C-alpha cells in the first residue's frame, strides 16, 4: 500500500467510477484498475463489491476510506507546512541570551518578530554570558546575544551590536546627586547593593581591585530588578548596565553617573559558530536586532 494507491482508492470511493478517477488524476483507466487491484491484494481483504450497477464498500473498505481521508489530509497539510518552511513562514529559533539583553533588549524585538512570523517558535535560554558561550559552542542554541568584553575564540564569531556601559546608579534624592562629579572616595562611602555573581560582578571586582577601591557591600542580590528597587527605596547605590536602568532614569526614579577611571570595553554582541550555516530565519532575526539599536 502506498500513497498513490490510497489516493486512487479514496477518489474511487467518492465517484465509484474508474473512468472519472483516471480523468481527474490524468492517468490511463487500466492504470487505475491496476492500482486498485494491487491495493486489494496487498491488504488481503475485499474492499468493495459490485451489486448490479452499484459499487458497495465492505466494512473493511469503509474503514480504509476513512483512514485514506485522514492520511491524505495529513499529507496535504505536511506539504503546505513544508512550503511555509521554504518561505520562512514557519520554523524554530533557539536563542541564548545573558540577563541584560534578555531583559532589556530582546523583548520588543521578539514581540515584533512574532507579529511578522507568527508560526516561528522562539525559545530564549537565559543564562550567564559564559554559559551561553558554552551553549553556542555545543550547538545547543543557534546563536547567542550576550554582554561581553572583546572575545577571541577559535570556534566563534563575535559581532558587537551596541556598547553596554556600566554606570554608578543612585536615587535622584541621594546627596551625591548634588555633586557635579563623583570620585572613588565618594563611592567608598556609599552602601552598595550589588549582583551576587556573573560576568558583570567580575568586571566590577577587577575594576575595584585595580583602583584599590574598598567597596562597602551592603547586600548581594541575584535579581537586577530587586537591586533597582533597593536603590530607589534606600540610601545605597549600585553599579549596573546603563541599559538596565533606562526606564527608571526617564521616570526620574534613578540617576546614573560615570564610573571614575573605568575602561568601557563591554558590548552586547551576537555570537555564533563560524562553521554553522546561518539560516534565513537566523539572519532575519539578527538583522532586526542590529536595526533596533
């Protein structure tokens, strides 16, 4: 039994006429009869009987007709879906992202992409930048979007999207808001709410060590949103990506200041394996990311 035989049988059950089936399928009549015979022989059951001038389906024949209808509908749907994939209407993207781009860059991009491509499924894996790099290496995601310093890697290509500047953040009502510039000594006097771990924390710790800065760590937290709320409500400050506090600065809930003697070399970047073909969907999404900034 094959799809052509099922298609012929399905049409025959509807018309009960070999000639009509042959005409509809642009086949010769003997060819249609041959396939109907082969189908009966392969199944080993009687599918229909001739009663006078009428063709009557047997119980087995009626059951096969129902299955043939379902199977042919599924085949038609599968062909249509595959055509959608060819035209990029369907597909899947596995994207890895570190916290800053996942929280403050990608949401509107993913939303707009879904409007364009409603049948494309996006899975966003949010982890630290080092973890995302490993996932890209292992081909567990199609590509990554991470906040990192310049990356030299034998397997990966890295393209900077936008600078990711770290800034000193405090409430607009904080006494430091009155100062035109803040110094390292000013920062040492302020209780700091800081991210517990991750690449941002490592950069801050290296900067503090280089400047011989003794940070007064008031509290370590795992959530950037929690850190922001602590700074808004309290007397302390924090060091965060400027992108993470854009909305609060616009609303005058937080103020940002440059970090003294800080080398800004971190960017939000897209990373992917150089030996992995970039699919049209990947290219379209990456283009949307670059256009958004």
